[in-house]
């Protein structure tokens, strides 16, 4: 996404995700400022996190993260539905800044950063992830509540 990103992380030590995010955002800000001859703050506010306390919520987060790029082609797709399902599928399966393509079996250099074990425990890859995304894409106005219950 042009103005934010999502990561699915597992914490191994208390406060580990906060320390990791501080390092990532600091390093990126330093890189960006040096490359673009900029100085000062780059990112607005602190990062937000959400604990996935059950598998159902984790599956919701996975779908939310992988569907977030749909806002780039139709900012109101959740309220209005998908007009062109094939175009939506093609866009999502080709969006290079998402791990969704990795779970569809496509290889990218960024795949080296992924630890697919957690999602492999939740899904039959790629069939279940693809079915979950398809179900979300077929949602109409307000149907998302049904999918996360």
C-alpha cells in the first residue's frame, strides 16, 4: 500500500514485536532520508497491533491483509461489492507487494522472508486461502460481520 503496510508477526519474547517494529521503522526512515536527501520524521504515529487470540480471528486478519490492496482499484468495494470479479482476482494475484501470491504458489524473492508454517497449520495452501479470499470478495454490504463471527 502506498501509505501503510501490514505484517503478521509471532512474538517469541515479551516486547519483541515492539522492539522489532522500532528497529524496522527507524532503519527505513534512515534509509529513506539518506536516499531522498530528506530529514526528520517520516512515519506518522506509532504502529498498531492486534493479538490474534483465536484461529478464526487470525484467518480474518490474513484475509484483511491480503484484500487490503483492493482499495487501490475500488476504495468502496466492501460497501458496493465487486463489479468485475476477474479483474479483482487478477489484480490481487498479481499485486507484487503482497504475500498472497506466495500462498498461491508463485515464487518471489520476497518469499525468503516468509515463514509459512503458521498459515500452513490453518489452511490447506493454496486452496483454503484462495477460497477465503473468494468468500470475502463475494461479500455484499455488511456481510463481513458474518465472516468473522
